[in-house]
């Protein structure tokens, strides 16, 4: 993957924001951030499609930082088609929305003069940016677009039964319990092992045994999503990080822990931070400062894992996303 300087700067800026939060409060920092962001995920203002992956994180930050009422964004051209125009003082204040673009690259030593010969070129994916604007940055005087109605909603706390159903309804999941005092995902045999629920106890910080059990289970469930028959995350990262096993492992642990945080907050569970993630947190923060590829993967893969799990339910009612 090759990115432009503008794209790298945008990625590193996002990484620095997360690093500042982690330095201050560790992984506990994710709870207040996610609690606000999950209330209404960022969407395209025109199409209504929900942004996923790294755009979910980035646009959520932007809404919270600027205190926008709605997490809605669209390009200047998209706004123009509705009759709206970007306010003059906001033209240079667009926000980066990341997307993939594939270019055809001509080889240095082509086989022949035939430009259509596939042996004369190769494909390369680039992470690029388009600039989006929130409705608050737009003059809607002559536009057909209008702000959505504010709907008063109550925060409905999901029960433990909802957590159980979410796990039990995962297509293809093999979940085992035993007296073995370990919880893990076995990738070769493709199953999750959990210690017997009786092994989980209330802790000194006030978290119940039930909450602790599902916190760990969600962590392993995110690992499970990386199998080649699902997201294929393991094989992709193994190939990408072939010379840095520690970095590959750090990435996967953070994928699982961030994903578990998201699920626990969605189900209104308190979060117990997994010790493996704490051990590698220092390493991860180092990568946030100097590796835009790692930043992209850490943010997009954790969100991608959750997106997969939501859609993998036996009764799938997933909405379209972009």
C-alpha cells in the first residue's frame, strides 16, 4: 500500500489523537468516547450509508471535537447537487474521508508494445482522501436538503440474554467450556474455549462475574472473526508483518480488545481490560507515532471485525454501509 503525504498526515493526526487519550487514561479512555460515538454513527448526509472502518473513528472524532449536532458528511460536489454550497469561510476546512483507489502501473520492462497485455502492468491499491463537510459548514438556503428531525430516544439497557443471543446466533461458532482456567481462541481448530462460568468472580473494582465473563468472551469472539473463512484478517496480517511477529501480535490483541470495548459498550457492560492488551499497549502507542499503515490497520480492522459480527447473525437484519 502506498499513500500520499496528505493521506499519511491525516492518518498520523488521527493516531496522535488516540495516543493522547491512551496516554491519559489507557484503554479506559475508549469508554466515554465510544459511548458518545455509538449513539449515532457517522453517515453520508446524502445517501444515508453508514461509514465504517477508519472513517467511523475519524468522523466520530470530528463530531465530538466540533460539537456538531449530527455526524453527517458529504463532499462539496454532493452538496452542490442538492443546491447547497460550502460557506466561504469553510471551504478550506473539509474533513478527510478515506477510500481505496486502484491504479494500473506500467512495468519498467514491458513484454511488448501492446498496452492491453496484462503482463505489461500490475495493479496497486492506494489509500486516498476525499474532503467531506458537515451540514453546519454548508449554506442550505437554496438546497433541497434539510436537517433530519430530532427523535427523542431512550437509552435501552440490553439484558445479559441479549449478549448470550448475540454470541449464540453467530453462524459457524463453536464455543466450548471446561474447568481449564484459560480463555482463548484456537485458530487451527477454529473454536473458542472459555473457562467455566463458575470460575468468574466479582472483582474488587465493582465489576460483576457476569460482566467479566462476557467481556472476555467478546475479546475472544473478535479474535474468532479473523479466521480465513470470515474476515481473513490473520492471513493478511501474517503476510504483511512477516518480518515482525511482535507487531503482528500486538495488532491482533488490540483489534480484539478495542472490538470487545465496542461490544461491551453496545450491550451496556462494564469493561475489564485484558492483561495481554495492557502488555502490548506500550508497543502499540509507539507504532501510532511513526507507522501510518499500522494506524490504518488497527482502526479499520477492529471496526471491520465488529461489522462482520453484526452481519454474521443467523437472523441478519444489517443495513447497507459504505
